C-alpha cells in the first residue's frame, strides 16, 4: 500500500507544481479517509477552503481502484 506521506509530502508528485504547498491537514484528512474506507465506515469532514479536501478524497479512491 502506498504511503500517503509519499503523495502529500514535500517529495510527492504535486511538489513540482509552482504553487504547491504541503498541507498537514490534507495529509491527516487523507489518512482518516483511508482508515475509515478500509473499515468500511462513513466519515464526514468539515474543513475550510484551501485544505485540499477534493485531492485528499480522490487520492484514496484512486488507490482503492488500483489496490495500492
């Protein structure tokens, strides 16, 4: 399974983008989404604009589809 820190951290794929910023909240959210998804449980997330909610959800779903 792919470590989410590898994706959302300083060396992750989006790090090459000019305006990329590591967002600790985004990593925490992605970890919680992954844990709840693995347990087949629901999760409701409330976070402010710019947290990276969409990317955090999408990465988990893409990994699940690829079985990383």
